[in-house]
């Protein structure tokens, strides 16, 4: 949510002992050989949650508390933009609530699983779906800190164009896009 990289993290130290002392983790269920030279996971920053803490700490040091606040506020602004778009269009049904970066909706009554699968298989959009009780919906999460409101609107325009073209060539029906 705050734009920290999920992987591709590296830490370089002058003395290997410092790395080992800082990140050593003995978990017998993970490391099944006795020789540490072959168990790089024991000293790997990627093993476990400590990498998340380090990435958060470095981001916090980089942008400060106000910078983190701006990043988070931006994500909520993008979600508000998506909700406003959905509420202004009668072809959409909104399932989510305010104060969340997860925007859940349906479009034209098309089953969310079918829509998301077709969008993925045709390389148009990659978006997930979810369900709650008996409702299934597209689950659009405004997690990318680099997105703009124009990107959010473009998502909906691509979705609508895809469904329109699919309907025009007979792929989509009211109940399925497969």
C-alpha cells in the first residue's frame, strides 16, 4: 500500500558475521541441512517478515511520517474515485463501503469470476474477484502508489470496451463471458 518493493531487496555488509548476527534464524522445519554454507535462508533478509520491517523502516526514514500519510491518503483518494465512477454508472453495482482501498463491484450482472477470467485470458486487464456470503464481485484494489485518477478511470473504460466488444461478437451474454 505504501509502495515498498515486495522483493528484489538487498543488503550489503562488510563483515558477514554482522549479517549472520542480525538475521540468523534457526527454524528446523525450513532448514534441513546441517551446513550453514548451504543454508543461505538462515541469514537471508528475504526469509520471514524481517524484510518487510526493514523495507518499511527505510521508506519511513526516506519520506517521513507526513510522506507515508500522503501515500496512504492517495490510495484512499483513488478508491474514492473508483467508487464515484461506479455510483455514477447504472451498469455497475457497488458492493464495498467507504474507507477502504478495496472496491468491490459487478458490471452488467456478468458473473465476476467469468469477467475476470475473460479479461485475463484475453490479456486486457488483470483484476481479481471475491465473494462474501452469496455475492460474488470484482475486487479492484487501489494499491499501486504510482496510479493516478486517470489510471482508475482508464481501468473502467478498458473493462467496458472489452465487454462491449465481447457482446458485439457474441462472446458475452448476460450470464457469462466464456
